[in-house]
């Protein structure tokens, strides 16, 4: 007998899901989560619980939480852990912000949809006690440089298959790993911007700023619940591996170091701010910390459909033509 209600009623969610949780007391069993997962996402209905050991398959995309009309399904909240880190004066809390947050956060405070609130977003994070606020556009540039270089190599050498698909979305990558492993060789080998931002902060940024990487608490601020899954993948500990090779960390320290420690969503930041009774609309604008707080702007279009590949193709074109 399954521990889950029938998938004909709702989406099965595991208690240890790093991205999504369900409050059983408020679930009205309306089926909207089931409909989005089976329809637009194409996960539910494409596996059988009796053949997965009664374990739900989830790509952590969070769309079930987006359509839940009563808030029974939500992201797994981590902002309380970030708040604890801020209060620990031995820790250096660094938040890297995804491009789309700066045009979504204002809605949570009654501002017009799409309001550009980059300055207030940064000021809010500083008001909450964050030590450094960086722009994930920095590592978005790294991503497109890698993807563009790889695309040129695939085209000119033929050593890897075409077409090349982007690798920035952890939900898409997990979907391919689960259902279409035959296309994995077509996916770029580059990590996502957040996957690059984390280890770069704990190595390059830490060295430049004179910070002990063991004291850094890396936080990604993003609208994406799948990033909560991504940062916990086994391979997302490149910084520890590198720092051990340089003699900076012991083997046990390296094993326990994650590239990115927490992911909080736009909604979580708004909840944290409201709990602290911060007047968001009247905050004076602030700017990103300069080192790793600047980017070319190419990463801004990542939030649009096709934006990652558009940026990569533009970069490849410039590489080839000058």
C-alpha cells in the first residue's frame, strides 16, 4: 500500500524533498498540482510509484506550489537559516542575486508588476545584515563564455554531438537525466551561473577580500526552487576540492564545504523583510559590492525564453568574427 494519496488526486511529495513541502492541514485535494505536473511539466503520470519503491519523482521545478490555491504547497524555507548565519558574527554572509528578482520583488510590497527595484533589493539585504551583495550576472558571463566556447568546439571539431542544449536549469537537467538520458551528451558541460558563482566566491573572492573561506555562508537569491536541489547535488563542492588541493583545507573540511550553502526565493526574502518590519518602499537605493557585483549585461536576458542560448550564440559570433 502506498504512503502517498493516489496520483489521480494530487502530486506525491517526499518529506525530504529539498525544494517543495506540503502542509497536510491546508490541502483541499483540488488536483491543481496534479494537473500542472502531469500536463505542462510531464512528470506525473510518466512513472509508476509501484516501480519506484513508492518514491515520488520530482524535478523540483516548483510549479505545483505556484498553482496551489491555498498555499498548502510551498518552497522549503531556508531564510531562517540565513538569518541565523547573519546573527553569527564569525560568519561572512554573501548573497548573490539572480537577474529576475530585481523585477519581481517589488510586487511583494505592493509595487507595480515588473518594477525595477535593484537598488532597494540590495539595500534590503544590507538592512537584514548581509555582509556582501553580489550579482549572479557576474557568473552568468562565465557561463556564456564556457557555453560559447564549447559550442564553437562542437561545430569546428565534431567531437561532441549537435545541437548543444543549455545546462543552466537544474529542473531541465534532472528531467533529461530521468526521462531522456540519451540526450545528455547534447547538454553543455558548463555549470549554471549559481553553480559557478558559489565556488568562485569561496576561492577567488575570498582570496581577493582576505576572507577565510570556512567562514563564508554563500546564499543564492533566486525565484527558482530547483536551485535548492541543485546546490545539494554531490558534485557541487568544487571549492572544497580545490582548496584542499592548495593546502587551505583539510580533507574533512573540504568534504563538509558546499559551494553554495543556501537558496532563498524572492518570496522568502519578502517574508523575512516583513517579519523584520522593514519599510521596503522607502529604502534608499544601494549598489552591488563591486568585486563580482558587475556583469556585461548578457546575463540579464537569461530570464527570457531562449535567453541563455541567445547570449551564448552572440558570444560565439563575437569570438569568431571579432
